[in-house]
C-alpha cells in the first residue's frame, strides 16, 4: 500500500492541507469558517496556497513572537 505524501504543490485542498499540517479535515473546516486559516475561494471550492499557509504558520510560532518582541525565556 502506498503511503500518502504531503502535497507540496502551490495549491492544496482540504485533504492536502490535512496531510501537510497533520490536522483533521474537520478541524481545518472549522478554523476556516472562523477565519483563522488563510484560504482561496474558487467558486464553491476552498483551496490553500502553500506559500500563504507557510507564512501563516510562521506567525503562529509562539517562541518567535516572544523573541521578536524582545522577550527571552
């Protein structure tokens, strides 16, 4: 059986993002509905740009926020 590889294409669907972030699709849908994850709407389809997701992930890093603000642990 072939294992699913994380998608590294420029645009991902819920399934690809789920594999990439190791989160359940339901969790992703909920966070999209709350406006927490950047997404692209194409008709009724939701897609995710890898570059935008990577930038969003960088902004989610708690240790980086403290360091950038001049705090040390």
